[in-house]
RNA sequence: GUGGAAGUAGCUCAGCUGGUUAGAGCAUCAGAUUGUGGUUCUGAGGGUCGAGGGUUCGAAUCCCUUCUUCCACCCCA
C-alpha cells in the first residue's frame, strides 16, 4: 500500500532541496549582511497564543492538536507570536535594537493554490526596540537587497508603501470614528483586489454617510504623497515620517524600488505605522513580501510597550517569480559537491581506494568512490556523473608510490607521489 | 468552505466509439569495453491504469463515491 504525500505538502528530493537551499541561503546571507542575528523557536505553541490577535477564521486555518496532558497546541502558522513571546521573556536583558531573523517552516490549513501551500518556509526579519522609521527602512533595505542579489531589478519588482498612521489620521479627518477604522481598513485593503463596483458596495456598507465616503474615496484616489494634505498634527507627523522613510530609501540607493500606494493597508489588525508589500510589476502573482510596524504587539503578548517592525517573505511565490524571470536554473544547482573521486585500475587496489578516500575526507575534502568498481572506464564515468572536480587514479604506478590526479573538466592529468598528494591536501 | 479541469511506468505522454498479454521517449540497472569519462549499440527491470464500489460475457475506457493535483473564489498572519 503506497501512502501519498499529504495535501499541500512538498517532498524535497535532492534537486528540490538544492532549490530550497539556494533560496534559504540567500535569505540568510542578506540578513547577515544587514547585521541581523538568527533565532528559532518550537514548531508548535499554545493554541491560545494565536487567538490573542486573531479571529475565529484564522484559528480555523490552524493545524491544532491536543497533547497527552490535554494541552491545546497548534503548529505555528506564523512566526511573529513566537518572536513576541521570546523577546518578551528576555526584554530586560537583550541589548536594543534587537535585530533578529529566522526562516521558520510554517503550516496553515488553507486550500492550496498557485503560490500557496499548506506547508512553506518564510523569511522573517524583525527589529524590536527602535521607534525611528530608520528601522523600517533597514528591514525594507534588507528585503530588497536579497531580491536584488537574485537578479531582480527595479523593473521587475516594486515596494508599495503606505502608513496606517497616516491613513488613520486622514480617515478621522474625514469623519471616521476610532471604532470604524478596523472595518474601513478591511474594505480599503480590497480596493485593488475586487471590481470597482463591488468595492463601492462594500464601502457603502462600512460608511453609510455619502459625504464621508466621498472624502475617503478622494484620499484613496491619491497617487502621490503631495496630493494629501493632513490637517491635524498627528496626520502631519505621520506624513513627515513617511517622507523621511522615502528619503532614507533613496539614501540607501533603493529609492527606485519604492512607491507610495495609499491602497496598501494589510488585512492584519496589529499594524500601527508604516506598511508595505512587495509585488512583481507584472502583478500576476500575489504579494512576495509584506510587513510593517506593530508597536503594540509585544504589549498585547504580556510584555512592555516596546515598538517593533518586521516583514515576512514566503518561499512559494518567490520561487515562481524567480522561475518566470529565468533566475532559477535548476540544472545549475548542484545536489552535492565533490573535490575528489578515487578510482582504481586493477582489483588489487580496491581496498587502497577505501583507505585513500578516507584519508582525503579526514583531511577535510569532499571525496567519494565507487562500490561497484568495474573497469577504469566505468569508474571514470561514475566520477564524471558524481560531478567531482578531480579523479585520483590508483594503478600500476602505485607500486612505486605514485598516483595519477586528473582534472575532470580539462582532462589534464599528472603523476604525483603519494606523499606529495597527501601533503597537498593539508594546504588551504 | 464554493466552483471548474485532470489523475496510465520515476518523469513527459500515447492508448480511436468497452474486446487478446497496456505501449513509446527520457531516466534507472546490466552487457558490448580488464589503464582513461559526457557518444553509440544491445538487453533487462519497473504499472492490480490514484483508491473503493457498480454496470457488463468482458472496463484504463461507461456510472457513482472518495483521495490527490492544478486553476479560480473565500481568506491570506
């Protein structure tokens, strides 16, 4: 009885694993370039942790379980609650700003579709304890730095930026109450995703007043920051903050990637300031990356009111985009890398192959050999298929203490003494 | 949760309106080749046709159920 893989999961055979490693290693390298430290947590947490800031619908999309002690647990669907929990536990001893990154494996019980599976990897970058918009700029810079390193240019992708804080101020100026904001955010988040008529119907339901709705639509139709004129001091401050963010991104040399877009709201309730999403300019895919400032989250998780900002980038959409752009060539990604492949010409050297291969490995080099043996031609064929840089050949000259080292790519080979060869392994 | 399309060898697919023992290419393994690899040639293994049930003398083919995949919704932390 063959058992199939579970719905929405992937098996990573060596070629797929090479792709995954290519992506994950790129994420990690970019994180380290910007001075982030890596952390991780458990793959399951208390179910209640995800109920703090999420509605029933979110909880339905969790993989949950009850352990033998009756604890209600859930496999992590996102990393931020774990981050908040971990940071809160050591908030008084960790030097700030806390710049952390992680590449957790996450699970969500959603219906799989293009760019979305039930199990995936997500790069998380967060900065805790820095209120200044410079921290937001750094997170965005790091994400763009990674995307640039894959070969994506400002012609391929765009960071759509806005500010919840600014939007809240403008909505209040238009007459919205604090209680109405969440509902209005929910509708505005749909603006680019549903037909215009459906959007207006939804907005009409959330905002019955024609006058107020007109003002909101005027705000939403703004194409640039200059068209907006906040009248309250809160609005002007939020505006200044956003302008400073754009100036910082220019200073960092990635200004051409950034674009103001009042329509970026993000569905999530916990964002309090700058929010952004990264899209491919072709716009055929869902967002590659999303993030923003969440100044209340640590407090909501029982800690002190420490500000934070962060972003998440999933592997599924990214992989599709890289493939579409021809930036992911599977055949160029090796599943292994060998420095040496030891072969013999003559059965009497078969056990010497094992001894020599072990010595090469103990000296710190990647080395393999054939179990099957066979004639020299067959063994070299295997050496070739293994992708080894060099073949080491044991034959008649070995009786005189010599062996042949062959460069597989060029075919050049030279005879060296066993001692010289072993000595050469110690260099580097 | 809703709707559409599809499941035949490890992969890509043939298999006409039901009819002998279900095929091909690639891949794998073995041999041609006992001191020199990417070529070529020969051969082999591998499928209860996604699973279960039904119709029929007879089902990969028709019907039902279910699972999985892909796509579009809902949602998207």
